[in-house]
C-alpha cells in the first residue's frame, strides 16, 4: 500500500510562522511526515489514500499539556467542593486503583481526547498504591492502543497526613523508591528521537504533597537523565497560604529555591503569579499549562493568560484530570480560555487565533516538541485533525477559526498521529468506543465498591 495520503479541498489553518490560512487547499502526507501543502500535487499512485476535506477545516493536532487519566473512572464525585476538600474526598478512592483500573480509565480519557482533536497528550500520574502494580505501564499500553503521541510523567507523593501533607499514608512512597522508579521509567520507555511517540517526564505532585528533598532530588535526576519536569503550581489561594506558612514564600519562590525553573519545566495552572514572577517565568522559559475548565470547576481564580503570553512565557492548554473536568474535551479548553480571559481582562484579552495557537504550537512548545509537531509545515510530523463544519451547528459561520473556538465542538471527521489515521468518518479506528464506555462504567463501579 502506498505511504501517501492526500487531504484535499480543506480550509487549512497552518499555525506556521506566517500563520497562513489556505482555502480549498491540500496537504500531502508521506509516512509519518507532511511533505507538501497548498495546491493539489497532480497525479498520485493509484493506491494513495485521498480524503475529501470539503466543508472541513484542517488544523494541527491539538496538544494537551496537563491531565490525570486515571481520574476518568472517578468523575462526578465531590462536585461542589473546594480544591483541598475535593482532594481529601478523592484520595481514599484513588488509593484503590490498580493496573486494570488505570488501563481502562486511560482508554476512556484518551478516546475522549482523540475525539476532541488531540493528537499529543501528557499525563500526570502520581498515585501509586503499594498493591497497584505497574500503573505507568498500564497507561502506556492504553496510549499505544489508542495511538496518541504520549508524554506520561512519573509522578510522586511522599508527604502524607502524618507529616503535615494532604494525601493519606497509603498513597505516598518513600523518596528512594520514587527516585529509583523514576529512573527505571525513563530507561524503560523514554524515546528522545524527533519522531518519538513516547517521552517520560518526572512530576512530584504539588508543594503540599511532596517534601522539599523530593523536589530537589527529582530535579537533579531529571537533568541527569535529560527529561522534563512537571508539577502543579499556583493553583489556589489555599496553596499560597500553605507555602507562606510552611516555607515563608510564594509557590514560585519555593520552586526557584529547589531548582524548579527553566525551559525543561512546566507548571499546571499558574494562576496566582504576580508581575515580577511572570517576568521570571519568561526569562527562564518556564512553561504553563492553562486549564480553564478545571480552575472554574473548582472555583479557583482565572489565569493571567494575556500577561503570560505577552511576557513570552510558553503557554499551552490542559484539560486537567477528569475528576475536576468531567468533559475533558481539548478544543473546549480553547473556548473557555477565550471566555475566561475576556471575563477577566475585557474584550481584547485573548483572540480566537491566539487560543488556537495555545492549543497547538503553544502546547508543543510547553512539552518541548515545537520542532516536531503543533503546526502544519513541510517536514513536520503528520499530526493533523480534520474538523467537520458542514452541519447545522457550524454551516454559515463566517470565520472557520471563530467556528472552532466560539462555536459548538465540531465532530472530528478524521485525525492522524504520526501519519497513522486513528479517526475516520467520525469514528475511532483503533478501539471500539462502545466497548471502552462499558469497560469504564464497570471499572468505576468496582473502584467505588472497593472504597466502601
Ligand atoms: Zn492536575
């Protein structure tokens, strides 16, 4: 079979350097890469795949910069709680997860991401109960099944209730065990190649669930191994109070004191930064994963997206875990980012095109993949999404970008990851989504029963 796929007659939003948008254009894929953009290339081998993009918009695949896939089977709990109340309600349930639970949850969460236009995602997994088994292996297996480009993190917690932290004793691990499991995860799975489908990062959970030693030593290990670093930061005012009481400083000052800034670091949320801190994030190219739906769901404040972008901080979008965002549709985060930025900063605070940039090249930059993915350019990996704007929900919306960002979430007609088509005719091609749904419901019931 020919390695060529031609997507024809689509409105192409490239998000390249010139931010070109081409109407009735073609994109040619050969193997895993984009080899031509613009006019139809004329004759192709008879067995090349031709996909008609009429009535559709083609964008770079969206990049998700923050998630907790295991939470897909704990949605809808603690629906009206603050962050700290929500965490203390959920930790005892999360303490029951095992390989089957994590694999099934990841299949559900990744299917939802794919169907909302995501082609690359990270995951922040930080709950490792002693009897849980190989949880990182289980979610990596799920990502290979679904076919998304995957940047899972080896997360960790070592500060439990008895030591003044938030999580119960049963879900934290000793620091030596964490560091050796982290090194092991990198040697088993991390692939640094430009077309890598899988890269590992190290990710202690948050300032209130890990020790200072774990943060320091994780940074040293990550830099020895050449992998990225991720954690939650500046998410809530409760966290500011916690850092002030325990460390006498702000969350970012605390991170700076333990070596946690740089172009190999990205923080989830980043709501509570002041002007000076935003300048320091920019100066160090430290990234931020903006998760507007989760922030609003938990009643936290609104990220200073405009100020971060203007300062030059790398900013991407994240759905965050499904327990604080039951929807987890990545394009919806672009929609929410615009609305919340404008609610905070007025009508010019964030444009629809900036929102698409955050969802694509911005996220790729945050994950260190901007040279490989996040825009439609010749030579880049073929991570592409074809959105169907032909139905009543979108037909007649004047501007295709406004249709994507301000309109309803359109169906994904097709998507490609590394040149492989994982959605065709609006349906997942790598899994049966109905079977995934039934498995998710079963694993949810089993986990809740286990928690009593
Ligand atoms: Zn999170």
